[in-house]
């Protein structure tokens, strides 16, 4: 076990000077104490189909995919969800108001990805632990990418456009009229893994250093809970002007940032508790997100980490004062223009590796529609390569691992709020929906009857916010609390009562977006001692202006099969 001092120590390259929290838990003050930025916070499948698929892939040997014959690949493609890369169209992000061309140079030929033969995996370092030589290589590599002409698919400008194209609906799904979207569903982790993988290969190639590895922003641990200093020097190729001026180091990161500054001396502690909560989810659907089938449109099926802190960090880094509010990181079309984006996503990717190993069994989706989904990306030789989700499951097979650093959130679970409500004295009324979220909403919600003892083993109790309609052009945010009947000011991410959060990173879509949000509450009901209660109080708290742009259609608690 690492000592507390080693966890809290900072390398000369880090900007986070973090003091251990010294305030006893019972003396800790209310959180919803918003302050201006000026204040520092230092403080489907038939059985037959399945058999055939198993034959194709070899059970448990996904690595064998690359050895499929061309005919087999074509057969496997019958089920896959892939972007129609030959028909890329300009996107029109609402915030920009005009069309933007994020399409790659015309693709003439697509080669199938074959995993590389890598004798020793590259080690992606934590940004704050990088050696001067590693920093110099990273700066040089990014600079070389920035100097390539924009129409070179390996250029930094083009790499940024890759994200824009895949994230702002430049592609339709192959053989479908639906958009191909890699956010808010289970393509999120594999897409960003594949994207970073080719980004890294391009850097290795330009630097002529096969061992070069991109760093990760270790935001899940105290030394990484602020903007990494090496990215903030204006003279560096890692710098981006479009970042929140108030969030420069040593300003501490709030992993549930919703757009308002919160003065919170305990933020590091609660960031760890929130990480523990988000990483403790059991199922692939909860962690990776929901599997989208071809022909199905965008809906919210985000996994835990994508929702938070991934989305929150995008908003936290982006500049609210940029010509277009929130550029670069705060919008999907522009996020890839910030070199910090790649370090942010390397840590998101690292979270996938950690989650996979938190149990002694395979944890990823086994749905062939997911495994056969694919992306097309350019490699270091300017060749367009199709890589499948099944080829992205194991980072070691792709030739890299992450530097081993302490993971303090593993031992920092969520805690009860200071004010505990086992049974609420004055029960809030059960209110009618729909409701506009211009201010807090509290309502009693019926819990489902458990039909059989097996239900408690095979099913999860899930809180569902139905028909949530929101304006996708705004950085909206709200939190969902359980068993809180009062104003709930002392409840925050990292408390057991805190069920989940919703953060919208503005998209290309301009029409109101309608979705339903599912939060698994099985464990929280037990931890709060509510198993015997027929109803529970649910509170929804909008955290930024714009709550009037969110409509909640209904709310219920249901049992869902554990997938
Ligand atoms: Cu494609 Cu962090 O988003």
C-alpha cells in the first residue's frame, strides 16, 4: 500500500499541491456553496446465429479475428455496426451555426487491422511522473503533427477532425439512415481506444521511436487532480489557448463539475469517493454503456465513467469565455484540437483496463453486434484501417499498458451524508410529471414488488427518468439524489445518497433530444437501509442555469435483468 505522503507528493512537473484533508467528517460543511471563479478552491440473437458466430470467432479467442478469411469477415460484417466512411458529410454544430468539414481525405482502400507483434508493450506514463525526456518527445511529436499539412491524415488538424466526424454525426451507419455515434453507448470505450492507438502510432512513427507512448492525465488520483502543468506553458506545443482561465493549476478539479464553482476544501476526498462509486458498477451495460444495434438511433445509454467524470472534465477544461462558449474541450467538434484531450482520454481508457481486472472473470459485453462493430481510422502510413471492437478489448494486444500508479479510490468508498434520513419525517408529496427542471424536484417514488426471492439476485432495482428532453446545444447538468427530503445541500457526488448525474457535452444535433436515463440503485437501497420501504424520496437537482431547458417526462423504479 502506498503511503499517504507518496500519494500526495508531487513531481516537479505536476501542478497539484494537495494537502491531506484535515477537517473531521462530521465538521464538514455544506457543498452547494457556489463561489465565483476568482476564489481558489485549494481547498437480438437466435441460437443458430450465435453458434455460427462462436465458430467464426473461436470461444474466448477474439485475437483469432485477424486470422479470419475474407469470406468469413464478410459474413461477420452482416451484423456489424460500422460507419459509412465513403459518405461523409459536413457537420453543423449548433454552437458554430455553420457547416464544418470534418471528413477525412477521400478513402480509396480500407485495409483490415491486424494486431501488431509487440515483444514488450509500450508503457503510457502518468503526465505528472513524466521524465524531462518523455516530455520533450511528446512536445516534439505533437509539434511535428502540427506542422504537417492539414490534408495529411496524420496531421494534428486532421486528428482533431476525426473526433469531430465520429462525434458530431458526419457518418451514417452502413446500410442504414441512422447516424453513427460513438458517445452515449457502448462504442465509447473501444472507439476512443482505437483512435488514441492510431494517434500514438503516428507519433511513434514521426519521432522514429517505436517505444514512445502517450501519457495519461491521472485525474482519478490526488497528484492528477488539476490541469497538468506541462500543458499550460504558452510556448509548448501542448498548450491550447481555449481553456478555462479559472482552472489553471493549482486549481483543483471537481470530478462532478457542472459549470459552477463550488468552494469545497474536501473536493479531493469526494473525488475519490465518486471514482469509487463510478468504478464499482457491476455490469458491462453499467460500465461500458448500452450496445446499439444497427438501425437504432442515438439514445442515452452512457456508461458510468462516460457520464461522469468524463463529460464533466470536458466542460471543466473548455473555455467559457472563448468566442464559442466552451471551446475547445467543451464541445465534441473541437475537443480534439486540445492536446490535453488525448491525455484525458488515455486515463478514460486506463479506467477500462482497471475495471476489467477488478473481478476475476471476463466483464465486457459478449454481444456479437458490439464485438463486430468497427471504425475506420488512418494509420501512420496514411492507410485507412478498419478495426473492430473485438480487436480493442485488450490493450496489451494493441501493444501498450499503463504505468502502475497508486489507485487510492479503491479504498475510498462513498459515505453517508452528515444528515441522515432513515425514514423521512415529512414525506415529500408524490408529484405529477412532466416537470421542467427550472428548480429542484423532489417526489416519492414507488418501489417495485419483488416477485420472487430470485429477483433479488437476478435483477437490479433501477431508477428510470423517462422521456428526458433537453437542449443538446447547452452544457446542461443535474444530479439525482435518493432518500433526501430536505434541500439536500450537503449531498454531493461521493455520498451514498448521490445516485448519479447527467452532463451534456454539446453535440452537433440541434433538435431537442429525448432520452431516458437509468440509474442502478440496488446497492444504495441496501446501504441506506431502505429495503423494507415501499416508497423512496428522489430529488433531482439542476446544477447550472439551463434547467428550464430540461423536461423530465416521468420517473419510476423498476426491476431489470442483470445482463
Ligand atoms: Cu469523444 Cu471525450 O469524447
